[in-house]
C-alpha cells in the first residue's frame, strides 16, 4: 500500500521545478483501486449530522471508538446556541448527541455519541503522510439525502500552503465548506477544512487543530505528535495570465491533475458522438451539451435548459437545429439537425459499478471572459451509488414533528401566522394571531423552546397547547404531524461557495439516477458519462451541487427515447 | 372609487412629464448633485468582507443592508468618503426586507443625505446608485451610476423591490439609491443575472420598521440562518411561475379534464411545461410568437413526416388533417422528414395561410400563433450572499419610449457621426467599430482585429479593405488606413469629463446613454488594483521609519510626498502630532487614522537639538506598487468578471490600460472603437471595453493623441 502511494507522487517531488508527470492507466488504476477499497470503510466511519432547526445536513467523522465525533460547526438558527446537534442514521432514525467543544473560528465541533452499529473510528494519518500523498478524498453529502443514501466521496488534489501557515492546505477544486474531513487514499483522516478566508478554502492538519484544543489533544492517540516535521515547499502554484486564469477560476491548478486529464482524453472514442447545443438568448448565452443518437442528426440533451433559438456546434461546424420532442419524466429532449453520417453513441450497462470507480465526462464548454467557448477538456470523478428517486428523504423519514403551523417571523414569541390546510391544527379552534404559551404544561417562550419541546415528541402524539387570544387564555389538543416539505435545498452555501459551480435549472425528480462526484456545471449536462473502458454508461442530467452530479442510466434513457420517438411535441 | 383612482393615475403621468429634464438640464443637475451623493456614501468593513452604506443624519446614522451588518450590536469599521476610518455599531437588521441601520461612534457632523419616508418614486424615474463595487479601492471614490426605475416596489428587497438598470455588483450591497433630489429612496440589495436586474430595498419598507431598527431589534433570521430563505428562491427559481400556474389551475372550469388530471400530479418539474399551459389558458400579448398547427409527428420514421396525433380544435383539425396522413410538402417545398417539417414551419415569418400537401389532399390552413419556447436562465449563486437569478429583466416598452423621448433632442448628434464611425467586419461578422481621425485614417480597438485578415469597413453597402498602420498594445489602440470617399474626421479637443456628466455613444441603433462614474485614471490589470484594507490609514504623509526602532525617527522621505514638500528631513524625530505627544511609531499610526486626505495637520519635530513645527496637507495614500498580482485582488477581479459575464458579454481585453474614462453605458462589445461624446457632441474619448457589469471604459482624447504622436515620431525616425 505504502509503495503504491509513493509511486503516485514520485514524479511530482522529483525536482523543485515540478515536472509534468506522465499519467497512465497504471496510475489511474492505483487511484481507482485505493478509492474503491477504502470507500466502504470511510462510509463506516462517517455519519450525517445536523442541528435542530436547520435543514442542512453535513458529514462528521468518528475519531475514536469511544464515539468522539469530529463534525462541522453548524450555525444555529435564531441564535439558539443551545440547539442540540443531531445524528442522522441511514435508516431514518436520529438521535441527539453531546457537544464536547465548539470551535466556530475553526469551523469544527467536537461531539460525542456511542458508535452506531456497524460503524468504526477512522484511523488518523501521521502528519508526514501529507508529504508523500497528493490525492485525497472528502465526503460530499447530498443536500437533502434520501433514505439509505450513502455518503459519496470525491477525489481532490491538495496543495501545501506556502508560509506563514505551512500546516494548512489548499483544495484544488476550491471546495470551501468548513468542517469537512479530508482523508488520504489509505482511508486515514488527515485534515479538516476551515472557514473560508479571503482567498480560498483551506484545510488544517488534525494535529494543528489539536494545538488549540485541549479536548482534542486529550482524546487523540499519542502517535499524532504536535511537533510537526518541516513540510516541503509547495509545488509552485501556476500563476497564469489573466485570460487563462478566468478559464480556471479555482485558483491553483496542479500539473498532476493536468496529466490526469490528458490521460482521460485518451479514453474517449476518436469520432466523438457528442456536440454542443447553444441558444442565443436575448441577454444570456445559454449552452448545453448533447449526445448523438442517430447518424442522420438526432441529438439527445437536457430539456429544461433549452430556449427558443437552437443551434448545434459539431466538429467545428454550426447547424441550425429544431426541437422535436421533450420528455418530462427524464428531462430529456430530442433535437435534430440536417446532417448525415454522424458517429452515434453506444450505451453500455456494465453489470456492476462499485463505489470508487473512476468516471470521465468530456467538458465541451468552458466559461471564459466573455462567452462560453468550445473546450476539449475532461472531468474526472468517482461513481458513488445508484439513487432511487422515489424513496423518501432522510428528513421526511426522521421523526421530525410539527404543529402544522407557521409562526410569525417578526417576533421571537410563537404567534400563529398561518395554519397548514391539511394539518391537524386546521381541525381545531386554533386561529391566526393566537399566541402559544405552553406545550403539555411546559412554557413556550420563543420558537427555539418550541422546537426543542417538539423534538422530544413523536409524530401522531396528542399534545395540549396553551394559547392566548387577546386577553383570553384557553387550551386545546391536537396530534403532531410531519413538517410540510419545501423543495429540496441545493446544499450550495452561497456565502461560502462563491461561484464554485452553476447548478442546473432542474436538479431533482428523476426516477433513477447514478450519483457521481464529477464537478460539473449546468452547461455540462447532456454530456455522456464514460467509465475507464470508454463505455458510455450514462448521460449527465443534473449538476446538483458542488462535486455532486446525477446521470441517467441507459435503461432510463432508452425508455425516454422510445416515448419521444412515438410522438413528437405538437407543431 | 374608480374615478378617483383614475384621477390619481392621470396626475401621475402629468408628474412624469413634468420631471423629465432635457439632456443638458440633466447633465448640469447630475454634475452638481454628484459630490454630495458620493460624499455621503461609505464602505463598511465586517469580518473578511465589505459592504456599503449611506449616512442619513449629521450625527452619523447610516442606512445599509441587513445582509451587510447581519445582526445588531456588531462592532464594525466604516470608511468615509474622505478616507477616515471610524468605529461603528450595527443597530437593527431586518432580514425580511434586507434593510438595516448602523451608528457611527464618533462625533459628527458627517456629510449626510435626506431620505424619503413614503413612496415618492415611480416606474420610469431616474435613479442614481452609489456604493463600493468590489469593495473600496485605494484612490477610487464611490462610482456614480445612473439608471431608471423599472419596477417601483415598496416591500422587501427580495419580494417587492425597486428594480433599476443602474448597475450594481458585489460590494455595492447596502449602498444607496437616490432620486434626482438627492434623497435616498432605496438600498442596494441583490441582483439578477441580466445587467438590467439591479434590486434595491424600498425606503418605505425600512420606514415601516424604523422604530424597531432604531431599537436595535433583529427582524427575521440573521444572515447565516437567513440563507435558507434565499436558498429556497435559488432552489426553485420558478417559484413565482409555479404560484401563477397553480392559481390558474385552480381557476380552470370543473369540466376541464386536463386540469383535473394535472391537479392529481404532485409536481410539474419543467418550467416550460407550466409556462406552456399558462400560455394556453391565459394568453398574453407580449413576447415572440411562432406558428402552430396542432399536429404531432412520428419520429421513428426518418424519411417521412407521418402525423400521429392532432390537437383538438387546432388549425390542423379544422383543415381536416387526420392521424396517419403523410405530409409531403409545405407551400410547395418538399417535406421528407420530421426535421424538414420542423425547419419549414420555423422559417415561416408571418402566420398567413399556408398550403400543406399530404398523401390524401392539398389543404390550405392558417396557423395559430403561440408564444415561442421561453428561455429560463440558470440560477446563479454569487458573491453577494443573495445573488439570485430568476427571469430575465428587460426594459419594458414604456421605459424604452421614455429613453427615446429623452434622446430626441440629441438626434442631430447621432447623424453628425454617420460619416465618422465605421463598422469593421470579418466576412459577415461585425467585430468592432473605428472612428476617423483623418480623411483616411481611423482609430479602433486593436485586440478585436488582431491576427485577422481581409477585414473590411462596410459603408453605404460597400466593403472597403482596411490596412493596419500601427498598433499600441498598452492602450489596445490600432491605427488603420482605408480609402473611403467622404470620411469625416472627428475633432479630438475635448477635456476630460467630470464625474456624473452625461455621456453618449453613437451606435447603429441610436445613441446609447450613460454617465461618467468616477474620475479618469489608470485601469490596472487583474490583481493589481488593491482594496483599502481596514486598519490602514488612508491619509499619506510620505515618511517611513527604521524598522527596529520604537522611537519615530524618520528614515526616508518619499520624493514629492507632502512630507517632502513640507521640508521633513531624514533623521528628524517626531515628538508631537496635532499637539499630542508621540512616543512611538504605533502612536503616530493610530493618531493618523482619524485624519483624512486633504486635512491640514501639525507636526512637531526634533532635528538635532532643535524643535521644529511643520504643518502639511495630507495626501491620498498611493497604491503600493507591486510586480506580482495581489492574490486577494485577483480573486476579487475574477469573481466580479464571473458575475458580470453572466448578464452579457464583456470585452476580451477589458482592463490594464494606462488611463481611461470610466462610464456606465451597457456597451455591446462590438460597439467599441466608437467615440464617447458629451451632450454637446464633443468627443471625450474612444470606447475601448465593456469591462464589468457596472463599467465600460474609454481611452481619453489625450491618450489617443499621445498614441498618434508616438506613431508619427516613430514614423519619422524610421524615415
């Protein structure tokens, strides 16, 4: 194992000048083998955590078998610092966890809860390992995970940061959510990402975090020393010229990942069965990728991004295009151009896809200074899991209870602003403007206290509310319900992620999807997804959040094509 | 009741015309107004970022945005327009409307602007936005931007904002929107992707919560937890569309079977589907229309157009077309595939009657016209925490009409440049423009024509080949020669324009209006324009000290600095500043922070054994010169570009010029190379770039002349 890791980076550290290393199937197989091997273990040491009142779900990692959990710090709602952290288990159950220490400035929280069954603590990487490894894994949590949905792991490249802060590291992808654990390819915990600074997201070594946390020092095994060996100089981050910089807006770019990308290009068939569809909107240039499904000019793409005036760009030529059919269930569309003898995509359904398998997508469009331009680069990432679109979300399955009312937001007290039409509250005498003062004889002083009381109840439980209407006090009983579901959040933190990605117009509502960690933007959808054997195993359909993309599997694509061929859109 | 409403609306339109100023009047008015508006605009430092604000009382009460201050009781620093940096405390913040208050903790009086207490503005009114786009920049006053009100909301900055086409971007958040009286009518809050979607918190919604805000109350959730609210919008960019759709669905008659089926579906996910149904149920007049026959084709059949379905009540049904018919021709044009048919239908310009040939008959029918497929832009997350994009904002016809009327008196100017400004084409593609400076030589934007051959100027429907005489990389100018009879050179004599002066660009589609946003200066390359950092005095003396010395002994005096002019010498020890004893370099730094450039200050020095008193006028600290781009500045510039270009096209070469005029015209990138003129038609410079959402750049006349002279002198040397 160790030798494998070393072989990956030898080329990189051979000289101070950081020569462009070769990247072949051998190197890629090392990555794939290690990721595939360790993803199941990583899933056992990671859990999803949230905080009462917050819809956000993030990943935390067990660092001891006693249940010490290193988690992201989550800003509580309404300044309710007492709001407990919650552990969500894949079966839909959830429990409150103890807070040992919160370090807001580091973006982390140290929690404690007994290890759930089947879970284990993540081993810690010695600090030196950062010197020899360049590729790392980090969890990508679904914004609102589905029941039983596993955690996906994205692969990324980390740069040691130059002085004065040589114990922190920059992530190449620009992933900047604070409190995300970073693992090496041997499945060992290396670092945690910190809050965004002015420049970019950064990760701090666990031993560095322990330096200003006595609690963390106490629980960490001895072998992680606070005496850091001197770190090697950072490989020169390539400073590019302005226009080129614009193309890659995530600051650093490593020769290693460039070599890997070059390798990926060799995987895709020579006569490319994919094209670009662009529509010149009135003010915004809108573009999307597409695959060719018939040699006489039928293309398949993502429907919801298409506007009125379609043109197809293929092999350096522009063709006017017509939209023939759309399919709402799959969000696919058939577009045709006047051309013949085009190469056609061949779908393959490999028998199994293992979590950690490397996947490749051609990037046909790149955003530059003034427009979308044709690109011939590649995105690489890993397969995570198959998603069943019909399964309920983790939130819905969890025992989250609600009175079925919305409280006024302008006051801290709980005054009824509206009552859900189908909720149990609608069947009672409760009226808008009523002030809720107690629940089951426990005082309700503000929304946070109500949330806390509700968190201890189960759906269906009958509770007694004390209410004040004008000067009159009265009480009434009702059964608790589930909260009404709002459309699933993106999980894109607008504050932290800046312009890290542009998500698709339609991101959810697919019957079945492949979840992978290729960092795609809205305009990359409609492109094919290949495995390392060059087989097309899906069509990218949703840039859902940073490093989380959904693709439709061939079975869903074929069914949609048949529906569309049967009957066009009305002309 | 009805009558009184009618009366009010009549009065409204009377006011509208009464307020409209001529270009000359507006120009004079804005130039007079500008200094007071810029003076009251401040920058607010909080955490790692910065926002803007406006002072509204002499004792330093500031109105800003809730997403800037986030919560009450925060200690922040504010940067005044005169360069002073002062402590301040946030008062109330209303996260529902995005309005907030802030108090400067320092005795005034401060330059302030009055604010309106009720809705005194309406659609079509001029509005001025100020603030600090990209954060405060060393040596740059708050840019002044002009626009018109496109939507006159009175509620939240998110749900019912004032929308203008005065372009704002990250960093402008919290800055003011003024009316022509110089009163604050709104606060910059968030933007939509198109450049014309700039949204401001309406003043009336802040007034409604005034007492609570003054009492330092927080309304709604604080910044970070407030995110979900915006995320919801971001998650479902078509929430408004869905709402409208559901309402329309509820209103469908009971016997509408389609509506009944739709009601049973939990969710329609495709915005086009909802829009299509809405268009059918409640057709709207506006928007592009396409012909519609009401038939579906079998796409299995590659070489024929076979009808598989006919929409009920459609023109196809009325003409007697049937399922199973094969379409063979449209208006005599052979149709041999569904694609052929789609293109033939698409190419119909007018929905007059057409002739369809099928295997059964030849029928004549008139297509219905239906709205064309809409364009739903991508949602975008931005640097301003609440960058949300929904629909496209275009100036409504009423605004375009106002603009036409406003520009009418300047029509002669447009014609004046007909024989001076020429379009440059490569084949059929318009690249840029060129402006004649002699009878056969023109100036254009070099980077738009570089590495291209066979470029022509198209004039009176004839093409004239151009020859590049010389180019200047640093100013991105090219001198080209062409043989066109009757080319009229422009006069290059105008001085540099004042801030807020109205400026125009003659384009093929008429005059493009705008305003000078800031004084002319260099436009540094990406990463070279530095932000004012908090805790860094902006006032500049021009002395530096020995690094290891606590005692303020002057080591160097910068050449040409205020200290140099006043007679400071190396080795002098500063003992007093403004009458206060100075014991350390730190003391001096702290004391200096309370003073602004332009203020006169008194020093007491010890030179050998002699006590010397010197007073000097503080200058603006020059930006440090670096040979490497500043990393933070580079990230900022990239983010600003990234945000900007999602609303329209930016020039490829859009900064790094030695000296430029800054203005706010929404200049199409192919309209560079054109003259920038004032309202009297004087040429101020040559448009060189659409640079960012909130700025376009022009090379001033002096620089154009310098380029021409340099070229001439080089020419002589080689001769």
